[in-house]
C-alpha cells in the first residue's frame, strides 16, 4: 500500500512532471501541448492501457485527466510538491475505495 500511495506518486511526479514536462515545454514551447503530451506518455506507461476492457477505458480517461491536472498544477504553482500531494491524495482515495467496495 505504501508503494501505491506514497512511493509511486513521488517517483512518477519526479519523472513525468519534473523531467518529461520540462522537456516537452522546451521542445514544443507551448504549455498546453507539452502538458497533453506528457499526460499521454503517463497513460501509455500504465498497465491498464493494454487490458482492453470497459473498465480499462474508464481508467485511461481518468488517468489522462489526472495527469493533465497534475501537469497544470506543476506549471502554474511552479512546485512539484503541489502535483505530488494531489497524486498521493488521489492514489490514497483509490486505494481506500478498493478496500471499502
């Protein structure tokens, strides 16, 4: 549980929002396009992308939306802590939902 709720989000935020997003901004010079591209890469690297079920399609859309929100949080606050906190909170809620339902 610690990996999914704390360690995973920290590593993913450092990789996607700190490194890949900054790289995309340099390449595209457009914040919105750079954010969308990093979000697509984020979704492609998650396992549910390849499951081909209705549930996985919902997960793809939700993860894309989350990644875009995390990216904008990183861009507009200029802090990796904001997006990391959001990501940890989202994963905590998802983990608790699995135990409750």
